[in-house]
């Protein structure tokens, strides 16, 4: 094939490209696109697709990954090139030792109502109230929960400050804007929809799910938080309210952030390449409505799925997750609109 001759300023005309492609035995549009990409026309050699790219993730990257385990023991591999031999068993001694067992009388059971000997008048015994559980630590501590939720659920709107750079650019081009351009500002006015996974695999975190809804209401206000429950399929989430016989099905609202708390049914096993149709359809629905999607996962990032694409943000539901991690990640994936 003759190489197309460059035109003015080193450019190649579109007609020459079409003539060059016509002389090659390509069969479909994908092959023609790959050939054009190899020739340097700015076309990608192939499109990986939405659900084949790595999903953005937010977690503590300073912590080392967990060691692989098998049956509760560490997997130790011998060095390459060395054969391992079992150690020789020691010989048993020739003499036999004699011993005699003496019965031991167990002490009498102590009364649960009797106070210990060290308790005296300076101490006061406080018995737990029946029916109440001891205090528990939340996955997002109170000192960082407000910052994490603010960074995760803030959306952009036109602020009060004037965008001087855009205004100067319009004046230089000779276009006078009808309205003064303003810089974007973060806001929590849209609230969020929180979808809580109450499936069987999430049983250890059911109390954390209820606490999560309470923490969101404390930060955003109860009127701005709509909580929904689901099992396995997030698009089938529903909301039960007092006084209603039927549940209200979940529907995404355009531009409103969506926060999902789930474990993807991991159960201590990595998902690998096992794609879930329910989750992929859910991601497509949120993307079509323009809803920012964040997914809280209590498991270590080692077990997270890698088939969700680039639209959702995976967030480690862990006390070490901070607002600074979220701001760095969201600044790259959500550039401010002008």
C-alpha cells in the first residue's frame, strides 16, 4: 500500500485516508477504526466499553493489603530451586516416668448477686438496664462522618462569586454576556437517596445500616434523606412508611445523589469477573438520570468487583476513610462545571 502524502502543515486529507483504507482487506467498522488509530488519526484502536474499565475507588492506600489465607493459616511457599524435607523425629527416652493423679475439689459456685470482696462503700454498682445493648462504634466515627458525607454528597451549583476568567475571555472575544458568569459552589440542598442492602450476607452490618441512615439525617436533615431497602437487586428497592399498606418503589430523581450500602454478596470471596446484570442495569439507570452514585462497601478493597465501570465511586466503609480521600478522588472524576 502506498503511504498517503502529507498535505499542508503535515496533515493528511480525509480523502487520502478513505482511499488508503479502501485498499486494505478490513471486514467491519471495528477493524477500520483500529487501522485508523494505528495511523495516528486520533481514533481509539478499540473501545473497552463502560463496564470493562476500572471502577474509581476510595480507600486508605497506606495500609498494606491483607495476606492470602487458606483454611485460617498463612500460605507459605518454599523458595524456588530448594527441596524441603521434613525434620527428623527425635527418639523417645528409654526410661518411663510414673505419676499419680490426685482429685481436685472444685470451688463452690459464686453467687451472681454477691458483690466482690474489693467492693466497699466508696463504690456504687451499676447494673445494666434490661433490654438495652451496650454502645457500639460506628463504621464512620462521629468526628469524621460529617466531613465524609459532605464531601461525598455535595453537588455543584452556581455560586455568588463572579467568574472573572470567563468574563475577561468573553470581553476579549467581543461578546458581552447577558448574565455575569459565576463560579460553581458546593451545596447539599439536593440531599440524597440512600439504598440499604438488608440481604442475608449483610446481617453483620444491619445495625450499621440503621446507624448510617441516622447519621445522614443528622448531617443533611431528615427531609432531604430518602431511605430505601433492598435485597441483592438495588433497582427493586422500596420504602415503607407508617400508615401505608404498600411500599413505595424507588425511582431515581434527576441530578440527586444516590448512596448505596452493600457488600455485593462477597462473603469473603473475591468477585473477579462475575458480572451482575442487576448491578449493571442499576448503574446504567443512575447514569441516564445524571445521579452521582457512591457505593459503600464494608469489605476490604481486595474483594471489590471490577465490572462496574467508571461511573460509580466505590467507597470503603471504614473508620480510616476520610473526607480528604474523597475530595482528591472526586476532583478527578467530577470536574467543576462552568
